[in-house]
C-alpha cells in the first residue's frame, strides 16, 4: 500500500501528526510502515515531538513496526558550526532508523550522505546502552558536537544506492535512505509472514530485539567499518567503526540469521524492562 498524506505544515515540515490521526482512525492497518521523510529535530516543537512519539509507541504496542530513513544530509550542522543537528523522527526510540550503504568501492561501506547522530530531545533507550557506550569509548569525534546521552541513530543500514524506478516512462537510478528503509522494512514483512503462518504474533516494537540479536550472534549484521558522514560547516562527522556507530548503526542485516532468531520463541523476550 502507499499511504499519502497531502500538504505540509509549519513552513515546509512534514505532516506527521496529520498522518498519525488518519492512521489511528483506520481499523485495517498494515503491520509495517516504511517512511521516507525526515525533519531536523531543532525545527519541531518539543511538545509536538513528544506527542508524536507517544503515538508511535501506541502503534508499536499494537504489533506494528515503524521504519524511517535516517536522512540524506550526513551529520548536518548548526549555524554556529559547532554542533550536529539530529533528525526527527529518527530520534524516536519506537522508530527503526535506517542508514544507507554502498558497494561502489568494493566491500560494503557507509554512504557519505547517510545521516546519523544523537537526539537532543529523547534520551538513550536502555537497549542501546552497551553498543553506544562502546562507540563512545573509541570514537575520535569530539563530544562537544553531540549529546552522548541521547537516543543514537540509525539502528542499522542497508544498501541505499542504484535503485531503479520508472518515471515518465523512463528508467532512472535513485538512492538515499528512502531506498534503504523499505529494503529493511520488506525483510521485517517477510519475517512477520513467517511468524503469522506459524500462529505467532507480529514483531511490532522490534527495536530492542535488533540489539539483542547482534549481541547474541555477531553474524546477524555485517559490521560496516568504512565511511564518514561529515556534512556542512562542521569540521568533523562520525566514522563507521567496529560495532554500532551513528552512520551505519549495527550494520547491514543478515536476513537468514535474523529470520531464524525471530522465529524462535526462546529468543523473543518480554520487552517490559525496556
């Protein structure tokens, strides 16, 4: 399905609340949403972001999984050129934020435009603590550029370049986190299909399980260790490093491994502690 909400709000911002209002009025909802739009966190009111985040939480508690692109502007930079600008709604702990990778130079690596960082609005969720603390211990990016206690994004990354679409009768190449996001969303959809066929519930709020999967089996994600997303007037960005990083997240998913893990009733824990 394509769910289109027309119009913009507040000088060109995306109408997330209008879309959510429509969604909440609908009974027959899909189990997975892939969203290819982002706003900069500092352009949206705090109360607005908090309210939208609550609606995201409600949807995931209903068994729906939400995916969004991490953004196509790297780290972005504030007007003073001394701090990164995070993205919304990638900053939500109930949204899977997806970065982009490429094979253009050989082995899979992060794409320069792939956004990532740390929220100044939402605190880091418990399911990220271990991987983010490891990143903070090895990163060379000055801590003054970001909020180390905020929700880190993206959660993972998939291929995000050289997708082909037909526009006006012609085939053209496109790319961006808008391409990588539905790629991973389709994987979750396939796993949901597998689970439903066995009488199991949909994954819903899968975010904590992604981090649990990476901790339980390093083969669940291909670690991306090459790339930097410096963008704008800030002199630095984030490097792709061993483990989670704010450009490629946990890395690119291994569908076979994740599918096996998510089909295991022993692996799916109670999420109450998160």
